[in-house]
C-alpha cells in the first residue's frame, strides 16, 4: 500500500478551510489577537513618537554642546588666553563632530555709519568667527546669506537679530561701520537658542578681522558638538586638546542636565515597551490556544474520518498547526496595521512626528506567529493522538 502524502498546497488549503467553515469564531479569535498586538504597537508607536518629540525639544537645548573658554592662571589669578591653534587641535580630537570658535574684539564697536556718536555703541559685541559656526550651533538665517558666500578677506558681516534691530538694518547689502571700515551686511540671524549671546553680536570672518580690525587669532569661546554617548569622554579631553601646554588654564562647560534627562527617558521607554509587548503576546497566545483546543473538541468527527481515509498523525498535527499559524498571523497583521493607524492619528492630534519602528511591526507579527505555533502545538498533538474509532463514534 502506497504511503499517504500531504502536499504543502493541500496543507495550506486544509488549514484555511478550518477557518472558513467557522468564520465568526475565526474573526473573533483573530480580533482578540489583533487588539492585543494593536495595543502593543500603538503604545510602542506613541511612546516612540513622544520620545522623538522629546528628543527634538532636547536638541534645541544643546544636549551635546560643550563650550571651551579661557580660564584663570592658578598662580596669578589672571585670565589666561587660549592658543590661536585651539580650534584646530580640538577638531582633531577623537569623538568631536564639529567645532567653531569666536573671538571677541576688545575696543572694537559697530555703528550704523561713520558719523554715529562713538558713545552710542548699542551694547553690541563684535566677534570674529569661522564659517562653521552656523552648522555647529544649528543656527538659521532670517535673511541674506552666511559669511562663506563672500571671499575670506572681504569686509563682510552677519548680524544677530537684536543687533540688526539696533543698527536699523532691514536687508542684506547695507553697510555698517566697524572699527574704521565699512562692512557689508550679508545676512541676519534668527535667535540662536544654543548661544543667545549672538543675538547682540556682529559677526565678521576671522581673516577679515585680522586684516581690518587687528584680531590676534585667539578665540575667546569655542563651541563643540559630539554624539551624546561621547560627551563625557570628549569633555575630559578638551582641556589638553585646547591648550596642550597648560590644560589647567582651560575652562570647559559641564554637559547639559537635559542629556541626563534624555538618557533616563530612553531607559524608561525601553522597560515600558518590553513589559507591554510581553503582556500582549501572552494574551494573544492564550486566545489562539483556547480557540484551537475548542476546534479539536468540536471536530473529532472530521479528524476520525480523515484518519480512516489514510491521514497519518503527522498530517493531522500539521493541519491544525497551520490553522493556528494562519489564525495568529491574520490577527498579527491586522493588529500591526491598526496599531500604526492609531499611532499616526494620535501623533497628528498632538503635533508630534509619527514614529512607528519597522522592527516593532515586523517583530510583532513574527512573535505572534511564533506564539501561535507554540499555542497551537498542544491542540495539534491532541488531535493527532485521537483514535479514528473514538473520533467517528463522537456525536
């Protein structure tokens, strides 16, 4: 006698047929799984969207921004100057992403024109800087262009917002009087959240400052950005990088408290997501197991008939296992879709960016399939152990 065979396509059709013949129960069981997965995905998505919004807000506070300034000479208690090479040496330090420096020009003021009374300086600060400052501080221009749009030694300037108001500058291309020279205004900055001192500053290219304003090339403040996880390490390296000969003469700001807040929030989110995911998968697995156990009890006649017609125990096991997998996968896919939709809707109402990790969606469906297979294994084995005579004698 030739051994009975069950092809993959037939097996899939048998598993799907078990769901089609009891559509209401299948829909209700899949709905239970879908709700659990949707709840998990929605909580993950809403938490991730909230975290993305929090990260965006914390970024505005400069969580990874450190500043380097001249300290005091411990021996004389007098201010110590930074070397002219400080910005370049910090740039070469491991972990540093971007660096920019500004140098305050003492005794140099900015006026609307050469006829303005020298006493009316409007409390503005003239700073020499490089072209990387805009990127380092994530600053934006209200109008015009940045210093890199003109030759290095050409007398040009970019004004902070309040500096432009005090000088009466309303458009790019106008001139201001700095030192004993006219400087062409290239642009005006929006308020710089990470460096509010720039709102009342007049920024000139460091090479032009050396040529026209007597700048000695020594920065008075250096801004440094690095990855969040590198901030503490970089901070310990900055004094020696800025002044290799006298690192004790260098003052480095401490990391922002907002960085610690971000790290604490990420840890809290991770713990929350793991707990909710485990609960949702447990609920889904119990639902699948319950449905399949009842299906085996109700379909003893079908099992006995198939055994009498030549179906082996492995065939019965695989049939019910495939049915459990299909049921859990349908519920998982529906839940992932519903959870993503809920996340998008909630994030939209709160004005947050929508962030649903693709790994969470894939992991939710895959985990549901795995839990469905585990939950359906016992009912499948129970069905396979049912003797044909007992099954056929069932009412």
